[in-house]
C-alpha cells in the first residue's frame, strides 16, 4: 500500500445520506476474482445512462469537469453502509479518490478504507456544508489541502479544520505498512495465547 | 468489576493491548463464501502466506451460484463460475471445512453456521460478509469484515481491533400474534435511523428477546448491521443450549456439559455499564414494511408514508424525495394495497425452517394472485430437505411459488437473475437499496408472513387482514 501523507485536490460533493456499497459498486460490476479493474464499475447505476453501453450520465457529478478529476469526495452521513464488499474501496481508490469526508461511515467500509490507502474523515454536517460552499464557488481553484500528519483540512487559505482519527489508523495510512507481517512478528504471543485458550475450550 | 456480555467475550480473546485502545484479538472461527472468500484466499496464495489453522476455517457456496433446480457450477452471472472454481481450487488439499454445492450442508453462510454449530456462544467469529452479525443471536461475538481483515485473520487467527462503544436495547412486552422479530427490527431502525447504532456493538435484552426462538433471534441480529451496529448479541440461555446440542461442530459429550456450564454464565452483569440504552415496548407492535430505499424508511403495514414536512433536516427530506420518486410512491400515501409484481422469500434474514413454516401456514390451500412472480429459496440444503420432509414445498408450489435450491439468490442482483425494471417486490430480505434486486427494482422489506399474504392478495398486506392467523 502506498504511504499517505498529504493530498491537495479537487473535492466533489455527493451530498446524499446513506450511500451504500451496492451503490458505490453494484454486485454485477464485481466481475473477476481480483481486487483490480473495478474503477469502471464505480457508481455504475448513477454514472451511466446505460450500464451496458457505458454511456455517461452528464448529470452525475463525477462525469462533470473538473469533478471528474476529484481526489476528494464530500458526502452525507452513513457513507458506505451495507455490504462488506471491499470492492467499494478498491473501486474508489482506483478511480482516483483518496479522501472521503462525511459525518459518519459504515463501520466495515471505514476499516476497509484504512487498509487500502483511502482516508475517511469524520466531520460535522455543518462543517462539510461550509467546505462544500467554498468548493462550489470555483472547484478548480478552490482545492482542499489535507495533511494527515497534522490531522487538518486546510481551505480558503486561512480556514483550518481539525479532524479526529485513531492513532493506529493514522500510522497505518502514513506508513503503508503490511499488517500481516507486523502481526506475524508477535507469533509467539499468539501461540502462547492459543495454547491456553484451547486448554480452556478443548472443543475449538 | 461489572462487565457486559460483549466485554467478557472480548477480554477472553484479548492477546495483547497494543496501545491507543487497540487490542490484538484472537479469532476462533472464520467462515468464507465464494464471493469474497475466493479473493481473500487467492490474495494469500499470491503472497505465499499460509492459513494458520485451516481446520478453524469453514467455507460454502451461496452468493453467486444459481438457485434453479438442477443447478451446477454454470451461472447466469456471466463470470460467476470463476468465483466458484477459484474458491474450490484454493481449498483443495487443505483441511478447510468446505460445504460444496453437492454437500448436504451447503447453504447461506449465516444459515449453515448456526445449523452446524459453527457459531457458538462466547467465541469470536468473522466472515467477509456484513450479515455475520446474525450469529450474535447465539451469544457469538461475530462481525463482518472486508477481504483484507479476513486475510489477516486467516494468516494469524487475530485481528487488531478497538473495543467499540456498547449499547443495550431492552425490549419488553409480549408480541401480538402475527408480529415477528423482523417487524421489531424494522420498527427499531425506523425509529432511530439506519445509523442509529454506528460505532456501537448492541446487546439485545428483555422479556421479548427471551421469548423469541433462536431462529427469530437470528433474524433480529441479522439486521443489526442495517441499524449501523458493528454487531448485535444476545446472551445465551436454555434455548441456545438446547438448540446447539448435537450439532456437527458443537462440543460433544462431556465437552458439551462443560461448555454449557460456561454458556449459562455468559451474560452481562446486572450493573454492567453501557454507553447508551434504548428501551422499546413491543406489546402493541404491528407488522412492518419498508416504503423507501433505506431500511429506516419503514412503517406499519397498515400505516401511511410520512409527509415530507414531518421530517427534520434537509438531507433527510432530500433522501425521502429521491426515495419516493424511485419507488413510485407519494408522501402520505397508504402502503397497504399497493399492487406488487413479485414476492420473494429467502436470504440470511428469513429463510430458515421456521420462516418457511410461517409462510406455508399463510399459503396453505391458497393461490397467489395472477401475474405475481413468487419465489421461495430455502436458506440451506438442510432447510430445503426438512421443508420437503414436512411437505412445505408442496404448499409453496401448489400456491404458485417457485421452489428453489438454497443460496442467496435474488436478495441482490449479481448480473444473473433479477426482477424486471420498476417491478414492485415484497421481500423477506434485508436491503431495499436502489437497484439491489435488479435494475430499478422497488423492494419492500417485510416478514415471511406478510410476504406470503401479499403474494396471495397481489397487493401489500399482512396475514391478519386476509383473516389468516399466523
């Protein structure tokens, strides 16, 4: 996973609540036993007039210039609710979005973001509305600057929003470490625990 | 110190505190299906990482496989066969417990798991599937994960997790006849929103929960994720222990006696602290149905859709306007007697034998309305066999239902079979999202009793309104 530190980019507003992972990537777009090749299925039902011909829907924000170059997505509460499909994050990342700012997230989706170099930012609805207002004036010029090290969103030159993130999640995104390798370093701890645990629950 | 049920199981599985609130948690059992399990196994193979304890891993085929009678590896979904074959190839030669297509224990993961005693009280359990929370009904600490976390658990038998906030939902009152745990959970989500429990693990308690049979509890916990919860859990009781006795992967003999002793004591201490408590009384509850495109957009089946000005918040109103347009409905409209095109009984929410019995009880000696496409998909091959032994299949088929092989089927559209555009479907499933059951399909979630009654009526209704005691 590529380390994440700062990002500066165009933000696209998709201000709906409860955007579920079926909408982010419909099941039928998950065509191969692979984590790749999913970007064309991103928001397929909203993005295309005809899913079959891939004719783009000009009304959909991510089809409009300059939002078609967005690196940041602004959205409503409960973003990524529903199915656990990690394909939703793989598709988002492959399409080019690296940060999602929403008042709340589906919990599995949130974890999946951290594991795949996508930064999910929890921010109040009002603050997102102010950012959206700023971006809408001139989305090309009014880019957001996000600094994960310092946990800040910088916009409008002087406005800074601080955002919360778990330290471990922050470190994981910044370092791009492989968690399996890290955990396998603790294998003797796991072995000892397992032996005692099986002693107490021999049927497991 | 007083502890909740969740904290007790959590602490029993905590290997090490990693700082910043994160703990290394031991995972006892892992269940995979062909849709996401295939990717997790393939990814580990590509990295040359071994599965740490394959005998603690279970797998089945449910998500993409067709459910037509006589089905095989060939799927209506254009590339579906690849997922089936990939999972099978990854498992071949390992000691993973695999319920392949021809195995009598094949079925939907969350139906097979309790049925086979794979989910047990007090164990930690994950599956790369959001409805893994269903298994909390047995007192299992079970939750859905993505593929990457699943790979971590397969390779290490652990996950790095922060303990979530804890919520108690205490439900009191005797459920009126014909009202089910599906109605409880739809009511709950409609009252508190589909993000009502975001960031929480939920424990369900109270006299209503104690009175529910295990399969009804599975339905309730199944939809904890639609409430935003990380998981739902119910303390094991005598019903749980009786249910698990003799199951294939349950403890046997003296081990069962020892285990049931442990399970009997596995509950929240009386003064245990929760971060939040919700109290509900369900003694006057009526059957529920969704009208919109989120499970929170649910009302009494005899009630009417809210008016826009009843909603606070512009995002809620915008969501409602969009949902009404998508569903072809109007604010203030009665939901009862809306004409339906299809009825679907199945999914990890409502496809167990008790669900099929309840629906068959409504359908007995009746015919479904002309023009309604009705499908029943048993949740597992065992459920199907049991239903056939009881003659339920005959009741379904005589009424005009299709009788299928087990699988997830049309709970979602994966590119294969689907309902037609703009068709109105009453469904025992868990998600009424846009396009979930096919392009532009209009899904109304309800209990098996209400789906069966609506199929007969050709219009949305509950069993009681047809004079049927359910």
